[in-house]
């Protein structure tokens, strides 16, 4: 069921289906809730599943010049409050993982578990912040050109030919993201807090999903973070880049479903 909610005077779009334990699926940068449709169709057979268009993406409006991870997390909480849901398992891909950590830091009592999908808990390094600033300028100058170059680079090289149709679809969907939404997300990721200390304190189970050929996320960094929580599991994917939900859909879906059942 597609739902729209007013939050701070602007429109949020999300879908809810199924019943039982709640799973919230959070997409990444330049994505929308559409990426989760195959996963949601299966997971809603056993769980209540909520997919959300984060600010400035999909059908959710742009809220300001910067969309902080804390702001996005508060928006997720607003949806859970509206649905009278006390606790949820958050599954966050890339930027959605940053939002998941921000949510867990602000509202720990609302977290049943975390699935961190090609993401991590650390803040941007100074070098990464400089790269974000350069990316913002590139988007200002040529939004479409940036999208066309950015999307294919998220995949392991050996997967780009077999997944070329999915890549073209992702490009087309990303091109619907307004410039203001792209820049607001980049600013939010650039300024995000370091949440690595949270991993030492978190009571909820955590699952990290990592691609061995992910150019965006350091495996060693994630593995260092994975030893911190009291209960942590890791799925390390061979021949996969940053897009495991497309590069290894069956394995990642099965792993997420099994993890959520165990909690």
C-alpha cells in the first residue's frame, strides 16, 4: 500500500505491506524505494515491510539545502510513529546504512536489529569530504553526466555486461532525482557524524553485507567495525561491488530474511 505523509510541511512517500515483525528498507544515494521491490515482495510474506523514499529521492520532496542523516532518521521515526510501530529492523543500503546508524544512535529503543548493506559507521575522512565537495560541483555543472558515469562504477567490472539492463534502469531512475536532492544528500553525507562508538554499545544484533570488489567501502574498515558489537554477523560477497541486491540478489535476500527471523 502506497502512503504519503506530511513531515515538516513536505511530502514523504513510502509503502507498507505484510504483517509481523517490521523491516524498514532504506535505499542509497541516487536510488529510491523502487530498488527494494523484489526484496519487499518476498519479505512481506513473513514480515511487515516498509520501503521509504528518502528526502529528495523518489517521490519524497526536497526539504532543504542539506539533508543530514539525523534528519532522515527522524523522518523514519515519524513513519514508524504514524504506523504505531514500536521497534523495527533497519536494512540500509549505502547512504541508507548511514541513516540506519543515525537512527540507532538517536532512538536505540526503537531498533530491533541493523543490516548494514555496503555501508559503515565511520564519518567521512578529510579526503572524502574534499571528494564530496568536488562531486557537488560536478553535479552543479552536469547532473546527467555525473549520473551516467557514477552508476556503472558501483558494480564489479565482471557484472556490468550481464546487468546492463538493470544499470540502464538505475540510470533512468536516478535521472529523476532533482539536482537539489542530490546536493542535499551529498552535503548530509559529507557532514555526517562518526558512529563507530555506537557499535561498542549497541544491544541489537548487526549484520554487515560487504562486496569484495566494492570500490566505495573498505573491507578492512568494515571488518574492524564488525568485531565491536556484542552480536554481529558478516556476509562477504565474492565478485560483488557496491550493489549486492542486484549482483547477488538471491544470497543477500536469503541472508537478510534468515537474520530477521532469528532476532
